[in-house]
């Protein structure tokens, strides 16, 4: 402990040759040793970095001051091994003298005029007040440290781990020059830290702060020197700009009647000086940003090195894992990528413009040589010289700014890469480790104690002051005011929203009034009505986050902001589930199921959302100090509430898995719902045994996946309703067209169409409501396929963020396979991770094979002009290709690659080719049928004595459906080796020949006209080729006529025969033509 005091004391007062950045508060020292005398002797030059006053002192000055202090104060040498025992005895026997010595050294150091503080610098005063707080804590630590008795030796391992994390995580790897010195320093400190009694945690924060400053000194020394030199150059340039502007202002003031050329020159110089001033400010901003980013890169790399170094000790102690998680949480957030290309292009263009002005300078000197007086010529000469300086400065500044922008862009890239590596390492080493201790019998006591301690931190006082600050700051009062207006507007428009829902519900379901825009407007206004309250919460969270003097308010602000999406989602669902809302009226969901699903809405709003706010607030408060107790309690309550909500959703019948027919009543759906109900309970149990962060990460991603699936389900029903409206409208238009045709036929031929009177009278303008099952199954299958792929991609993206957390699966070896690389055989381990990846590949392959035909039809094939059956051939070959690629990829992941399978495939091909010749012949024939396409889906064929339509072409056989609606299985080989008739291969038109016989006394011309008239009046007969009627035979006392007509499709042949025969009978009856009875010989 005594060595720790000596280290801290000398770090804060002497600025030792270890390049320590002394954190001395000038104001506080002046307060202790005479405010007036100290201010008279102190003038400083400050460098502001990260809200700290950092005093830069060269090595030589530090060394010189140290020697002077040694000679003046009884040869006190820091860390000198020769007098180490003397110092230990001195501090042990007379600690008061050490404090006196420290006061005298600080007083002596304050008189050296190291700093030059400007009284007019308000920012410097503010930073000085912050430094006063740091030094006051260090002084309190020095005074309070002696009050603790060095008697108890407890928790040695825990304190050693804490000290190791605090120091080794902040030591710089580049500071290798003093490696032995640092090693001895840390070893001594670790040894003596075990003798410390329980020191308050706030004093350790001061130690960590001092260590951080000392470790960063070496790394930024070079950047500091460059920055100081650059600052001096910009300071000189600033004086030059100000003097130039002042001179131009005086010239324009006293010479108002100067010639136009001289006035233009003055204006140009003024503009160039302003541009130079603008570039200087931009350069300062870029340098500050680059310094901040560089420090953040160093911090991220140090944390990464610490995690990797300490990874082997994580499983031993929970404290080490918690400390490492704390280091990760202090890192900056992932910066947004900044594009400097446009700015650099503008700088290059301006640089060319400045160079062009330099070339035109000679022409300016020769302009208006006669009208200028000698004094004006002097002014012009002076202005041209100033312009030359300005242009040269602008060119140099543009080059320097371009270089700095490039460096800043590279630094941002390095920072993003470092943060990604830290995130990957934290998932790899910290995800599956316990971050807090398991529950025990003392947990209720600790919970009550932390709750009392939280309330004792002036929580409500900080919140009230933060609200006052938020209401008096322009940046926060404007969003809060706008959100309040939105809430008031929402309350006033609530009645109009209810009226709109009532009007829309009366129109839904009626063919002439129902429109898809009603559903879209209902969705839009429902989301808009649920928006104001989440916007108000977001504004409150934003304001609390910017209440920087109050850390509790900032933490609560983070919690409020993070819970806004959850609150908005619950409110949107509540708006959709109104009695006349989207779910009941538009989707036709049963009211009892909707009420069952929304039974725990008040529980979600009143319990889950506040608990989520508190959980995230505890994560951001006091370095996660309350997370093991209060945070874990909130998480357990959230898990219980989620289990109740999930059970309610399951009983409501919300589908998690739809089969190929769109039905949710299947085994897979029940299994998924049981898993969703069980997982929150398992997460609560895991948090009880210490895996709080792991449980939160997994549960959050699982619930997010469930929310995405519910969103896609709502989209599916919206698309389904659009399809229903379109099909209903098409059916209604067809009904009206059919009625118009019937009325037209009735007007032309009342007698012929008299029997259709009853049919036409039954047609109504309002078609009866069509059931949802009448919608095309193929269209819905397309939609389900697309949404399934979207859900799969979304889930993969969500879980890919923690893919490195499952890297431990690569360490579980199952078997080994030998691989040949460059002629050398090497063993390749097959791990559990490889098997799971192969399983995932096969699952994705199965889903693609299942949904690819519908997806191709929706995205590509319906937009192409293809012959019948070509689409089926494309989708079938695509499925075969996906199966081949997926199988090869999956087998390769488990060590069975093509180089090992090719010989097996070759042997099996030869053996099976002889043993299963017919099967292989049918398989190859199926591929030939798909490529050559002699038959296609929907073709009417006749093979042997079988006639029917092609419905499926499989790998082994083809399915034909005959006129009796029976399915006939024909091997594929038969279509290649036998003759068959394809009635619709290239042309679906077929000829129908009807034989009609009449008596010999009938007029043949009249009969021919009746036959042709009947053919022309039939709607199934084609006009081209033209119908023909011939008298083909006279025998047995009758005239035999032949009517040759053509049908467009095979399905029209029977209808055509029926219609022609009916019309011929009507025509013969009108003209009195008799059909003779057949002559029978007995």
C-alpha cells in the first residue's frame, strides 16, 4: 500500500521521466497555497483533449526538475532501489511528513511558470474546473488511504486481477523501451496491492485515470510535436489573414474612388483571405478528428490485446470476465463511413483555380497603367504581393488538407476494422462465459441493498434537474415541443380515425365498393395513430442523453430510446386489432382469436416496456454496477412476461409454419411454438446461474426473429387480400360480360336461346362473395415462397452478428479425413461445426428446391414469351442443378469431396447401368424429354390406345390424365421408342368430321346451307380454316353429307359436336327436312 501511495504521489507532482502526463489542477493548487500569489505567477498554454487539461513537458525538463527535487528535498529519488528501504521506513514511521513534502513539491512546481493560463479563455476555465475535481479526488485518496489499517489480507486474488486489468489493459505495446522498468513497476504494485484493505471504488477510478494518461504519453508525443508545429504555422497564418483583412478594409474605406481594376483586386484578395481562413478552420477540425480517431484506434487495439491475453483465465473467475466486458463497453461506437471524395475533388479544383490565378498575376500588373496614380500603383503592387502570398498559402493549405483528409479516412478505416475485431473477439471469448456470479441466498439482501443505494444517488433529483435542463436547452426543447404537438394532434384526430374505420368496414366485402386502397389506408393511418407516443418517448430519451452533468439521467435516456421500437410495435398491433381494424375486418380473422392474442397488451405496455427501459439503463449506469442485481431481476421478470405472451399467441392460432397448402395445423408449427414458449424460461434460468449477457443476446435475437416473421405474416395477408379483390373483380367483370352476351343472343335469336332464359335471369349485378379458398393456389404459393426466402435471409443476417460466438464448435472434433494438398496428404479434422454447417446447407437446399419453381414463375417466367411446357422444363432443370450443387457443397463440408466420390460414382454407374438398365434408361429419357420437348405439360397425346393430357414429367415416368380423369403412368422410355400422337405439339387446331344423312327427296342445296349455317352459328367452330359441307355418297335410299369443321382445342371437340348437332336438328325441323330411319335387314 505504501508503495502505491508513493507511486501515485510522484505521478501527480513530479512528472517523472516515464513520460507521465501530470494531471495538476492549477486552480486547486492555488486554493491550497494562496490564490492570489499563485495566479500572479501562473500563465499557461493549454492543450484540450477529451475534456482533460493535459500538460506537455519535454523529457529534458522533466529530468532536470527531478534532479533539482532530489537535491532540494533530501535526495528523494523515485523508484531508486538503493533508497527503497529508506523511503518505506520513512513513510511507515512518519506519513504526515510525506504529505508535507508533497505540498512543498506541488508548491515548488507551481512557481516554475510551466503553464500560461489566459483569464479570458472561458473554455480553459471550464476545463480547469474539471481538473479540480480530479485532483480533489486524488488528494482525498492520499488522505483517506492512511486511515485504513493494514491488518486484513482478504480477497487477494480478486484485487490482483483488478489491478492487472486496470494497468495491462492501458499499457501501450509501443512503449517497449522501458520494458524492464515497467515490468518491475507492475510486479511491485501487484505484490503490494494484496496488502490493501477495502479501498473505495472511486479511488481506483482515479488510479486508472492516471495510468491511462501515463500510458498514452509515448504514443502521442510525436503527434503532439507535429500538432504544435502545425498550430504555430496556423497561428502565424491566422495573424497574416487578420492583418490582410484589416489592410483591405482600410484601403476600401479611405479610397472609395479607386479604379475598377484596383477595386476588383481588393475584392479578390478579400475573398481569397476568407477562403484561407475557412481552410484553416477546416484543417483544425480535421486535425482534432484525426487525433481523436487515432486515440480510439489505440484504445480498441489495447482492448483487443487484453482480451486475447486474458482469454485463458476467463473461465477461472467471473470478475475477470466482467472487467473485460467493462473494457469493451467503454469503446466508442462504430463510426459511420465518411466519404471525403467530394471534398477532396473540390480541393483539387480550387487548387487548379489558384494556380491559374498565379499565372494571370503578370497580366494584372499591366492593366490600366496610365490612369493609376503613383500611390494607387503602390497599393496595386502591395495587393499583388499579398495575393501571391495568399495563393501560395492556399495551394499549400489545399495540399495539406487533402493529405490530412486522406489520413483521417485511413484512420477511420483502421478504427472500424479494430472495432470489428474487438467485437469478434468479445463474441469468441466472452459470449459463453459467465459474466456475473450465480444466485445464492444473499441475493435478496444484495437486491435490497443496491436498490437503496440507487435511491441514495439522488436519482429523482438528477432526473428533475435533467428535465429542467432539457426544457431550457434549444437542441432538446425543439424535438420535445414537436413530439408534444404530435401527441395533441393525435388525440384531436382520434375521432376522425374511428369514423374512417367505420366507413371502410362498411365497404369491405362488397364487389362494387371494396378496394385495395382501403386496406393500404387502414395500415397507413393505424401506424400513424400509434406514432406520437413513441415519438414523445424518443424525444425524452434524446433530451436525457444530452443531460451531460447527470449520469443517471443519461443512462435512463439510453433505456428510453432503446425501448421505443418495442413500444411502437405493441401500439401498432393494438391499433390493428380494433373491432373494425385490419385484423378483423380486412383479414377476416375471428374476433375471439384476435382478443386472445391481445390479452396481455396491457402487461406488455405496463410491465415489459418499463422493465426493458430499466434493464438497458442499468447496463449504462455506473459501469454496470447494478446489472448483477437489479438488472438480472428485471431480465427474469421480462422472461416470465414473454412466456405468458407467447402462450397467448400460440393459443390464438398464429402460424409459425405453413405447409404447401397454406395450413398452419401441422406438427412443425406446434414444435416451433413449444420451443418459443420454452426459450424465455431457459434464458431466465441461464441468467440465474450467471450467464446474463449470453441470455440477453440470444433472447433478443430470437424475439427479433419472431417479430420479423409476424411482420411478414401481416404482409402475406395483405397480398392475399389484394389477390382476393382482383379475382373477385375479374369474376364480376366476366359475369357482366356473360350477361351482355346472353342478352345479345336473345335479341338475335329468341327462339334458339329460349332455353337459356332461366339461366340469364339468375345472373345478378352483385356477385355473391367468393370464399378465400377460391383464390388461385399457385399465386399464393408464389407469395409464400418469396416471403419464406425473405424470412430466411433476415434470420441469417440477424444471427450472423454473433457467428463468432459459435466458434467453439470448431474445437469439437468428430473424425478426421485425409486431403491431398500439392501432392502431400494431410489430415483434416471434421468438427461439430462442419456437420452443423453441412446440415444448414442441406436445409437451405431443400427450401430452395421446394420454393424455386414458384419463385422463378413469379420473378422471371411470367414475363417471358415461352412455348407451352418450356417453363416447366426450366424449373425442373433448375431444381436438379440446385440439388446437385447443394449436395456437393454439403458433402464437401464433412470431408466427402468430389475427388473421393468420382471413382465411386464411376463404379456405381457401370454396375447399376447393367443391373438397373431400364430405370437408367427411363431417367435419361426423362432428361431428353425435358430438353427436346416432344411432349409438354398440358399436351394432349395418344399412345397405344391411351388418350389424355400430360400433367407431370418426372425423372422416371410421365403422368397422363385421360378423359375419365384417371391418371395413367407411362415410362419415359415409351415416348422415345414408340409412336404416339401429340395433338397439340405445334398446332392445337384439330378437324372434326360429322356425317349427316337425309332422304333422297330432300333438296341437297338446302341441306348444305343448313349445315354451313349451323357451323357458322357455333362459337366453338373456327372461321379459319373455313367450314365445308359435301354430299359424299348416295346409297341405300339416303343422301350422305359430310361436314368438316375445325376446333381450336381438344377440349372443344365434344362441345362443338353437341352444339352443331343441336343446330342442325333445329334447321331441319324448320325446313321440313326429314332424317331417314336406318334400314334393317331381317
